[in-house]
C-alpha cells in the first residue's frame, strides 16, 4: 500500500497535509498523535470512508477496519453478527475457521449471548474479529483496546501480532495507550495538526539514552569524532546524549581508551513515552 501526498481540507481547516508513507503486508504501523491530529481522518481515507481528498492511495488488496465505536446491534448475538457480516462480505461463516481466534479472545463461550450483555471490551474484541472476517491483506484499527483491562489488551495485541506474523496481515493501529503501540508495532508515525512530523522504528524506542557531561569541549569533540557506539544528539558546550543499544560500560571503555575524564553520566531507557514527549512536549515523568 502506498499513501502519496494525501491532504484533506474541511472549510478553513487543513485536517491532513501532504501525508506520504508506504505500508507493507505483515507490517504493524502505529499512528500516534494528540486528539484532533488527523489520525481518524487518515484511517477513514485509507478505508474509503472518506472519498474526497487530495493525493492518492494505491491499494491492490482488501482492507478491513474498525474505526471509532463498534457498530454492533444490541439484540443480536455475537454469532449472529459474525454470520451477518460474513454474508455481507459474500462468504459463508464457518466457525471452525475462527474457533482458535475466538477462544484466545474469550469470545467463543459467549457467542450465543446478545451483544447488549457484552462488556465494552468484549464488544471491541468482537468488532476486531469482524474486521478480519473477509481475510483482508490489511486491517485498520482505531483504538482497538478501548475499554479493555490490561489482560484483555495484551490478549488482543498478542493475537494481532500473531496474525501479522503467520498470515502476513498488515496492521495500521492507533491508540492513546503508548504501551500498546510499543508492544505490537514495528514502526511508529507521529501526526501533529495533520502533518507527519516524524517516524520511529520500534527498535529505537528500546535503546538506551546516555547523557554525558564532559570536563571540557575538546574532550567532547574528541568523543564525537572517535565514537561508533550510536547516534549523538542534544550537543552543547560540554554535554551530549548518546542513543545506543549498548550499556554504559561500553561507553566507559571508550572513554578510558581515549583518556577522557567526565564529570557525570546518566542512563535511561528510551521509551516510546519519552519519544512522544520529546516530539509533542511535556515532562518525562508525567503519566
């Protein structure tokens, strides 16, 4: 799938501005941003729920989706929903094809109950299953763990990760739960005011951030020129931050080799929450 220079205008508001990225089968992409950043608008364009926009989207495959609240019928059972939506997709529902999935989501044993008796989390799980009934190549999920407790969230995230690995399903997911995005995604796109302001591979969010304070600027520059441990940023007169897969002991080894004495060194994990707060503002100890 290719999203190319997609823009969307509402009267005087630019909801999306020149969004471009590629989306491969089997890949899980997280879409992150504040409320009103344009996430839902982009998802609706990709799933053809919004047809009027500038730019182009090239999709040579089927796309399932769950956007905003699940559209379920209170007096129908879970099983009736699966049969009904399968019929809409032109298929005959065979429960044996989905039994393992339904069991893993704790839905199998309540399929004959009316949906009005389901918790919000169970409704979300059912809606996710409905989104993949027609065996799409891609699925777009807007806040799929909304209303779920931690255990249920991890159940559905594990199922989605397994589907991506075993069936090559491409997944685009948005969530305000950054821990969900960090657990499941391969890549993260950051949206702000309709603009794609950054992209991060999830491997980078698990790296260490090592802040080093040097005794003088010459030592700092020597370290920058000699080190091959990772990426250097936030450089000042006597301080820098090193992003690396290695721990601080490797850094100290190089400092000793270069005969550099430092004033201080501080290490923290480069979590997705820290990356988010760096991009959108806020204190790193905020929840």
